[in-house]
C-alpha cells in the first residue's frame, strides 16, 4: 500500500540529484530498456492518483515501448539511497491522450516544472515541445520500493 511518506522520500531524492531519474520500461523480449530523464513527483492530471512524471521526446524508443507495455518505472537516487515508482502510465501529448480534454502544452509545462525545470519563454518552449512531439508520461505509484532505512 502506498504511503504519502513514500512519495515525500521520492520528492526529496529527486530534488537532491537535479530531478534525474532512471526511466525503465519492458521491451517485448522481456529485457529492460533504461535511460536517464528529468522527472518529478506529480499527480495524474485526470484521476489525481499520485506518482511520478517525465517529458519524453516523440521519437524516443522509450515512448514507443511504453505505448506497448503500458507500465514503467522511475528510479530516483541520492548517493546510495534510492526509491522506485512503478505502475501503469498515462500519456498526454500531441499523439496521445487527445480524448482526455487536457491542455497538452500546459500539461507538458506542469511536468517540466515538477521535474525542476524553468523557462524564460513559454511560447518558445511550447513550440519546441510540439515540434519534437514531446509527451508527458505519468507513472502511477502502484508501488514504491526503496532501500531507505536499510543502512
């Protein structure tokens, strides 16, 4: 069962390491595709469920894989302490989630800010995100695993 203290830990770890996280998603052969992304703690914009989120490039292999797998994991760390948020995903971008009634540029901006980002020209930011077909990926925190307190 998810406890809010789990996501408080995730948020602390994210902030401690520039909001860098390992994004993991299963490949069709069962192996794991992993890469580093900027991510943060953020509630799902549709149902409010707690979790993590990242903005992913439209042509990224991880986006194609998550569309198929429907699940992902974000691992945040600070030194040797880590926490992993795993669960089903919700995609919001120019090619995903158009039926959700969300403002795609604002949703992507919100994820970018939750991942520690800021920008001086949001109109330019929106233009680049749309041009690159970037997508907000929300990972519902069905489980949070951690090594906190194990030392």
